[in-house]
C-alpha cells in the first residue's frame, strides 16, 4: 500500500513539473507588439455636418483628434485619416468616435488596419458607422 502511494505521489509530482514546463514554454513565445500605420477614408452619410472625429489606440497613448477640417465634414464628403498604432497577436485595438452638429456622437471599436469608415444614421435615427 505504501509503495502504491509512493508511486502516486511521484506521478503527481511529474505531472506538476510537466504542466509548469508547458506554461513556461508558452510564456517564452510571447509575441512582441509591433507598430503599424492604420489608414482609413471617412465618408459622411449622416445627413449632418461632422464636427469632430477621434481615433485612439487602446494599447498605447496614441490619439488623433480632428475637427474634421475647417467648418467640419459636410454630408456626402470624405476625408482621410491615418495613425501609428500598436499591433499585438495580429490584431489592432482602435476606438473610433465622431460627433455631429448638435452634439450627438457615436463611438465603437475598429479591428481592421485599413478601409473605409462610413458614417450613417440607423433606421431609428441613431448614429452608427460601418468599416469596410
């Protein structure tokens, strides 16, 4: 009985050692974050003048605020925006927001590195955007 208990303890200890080794190996392979440039075309289809846009990297302190040009970004117009962001595990974590005349605003995440951000109104009249 004592011999069986001894083998069980040895086996349990071996399993613990293997588990610790697996964790250590996976920690050692951690990817270093890289900096990439994201680039978007913002298209205003809200029916209102866009007074401000903000693009911020959630993994760093990078933030780009724009008053959307002199006098704002009129409905039907577009503008470009680009910024350096941190990329980890093949993903970016960017937050985009915009404000229209009257003070209404909308905020949401973007995970694509490049594309077109179309600002729009939903069927119930709320602000929204789509990244394509």
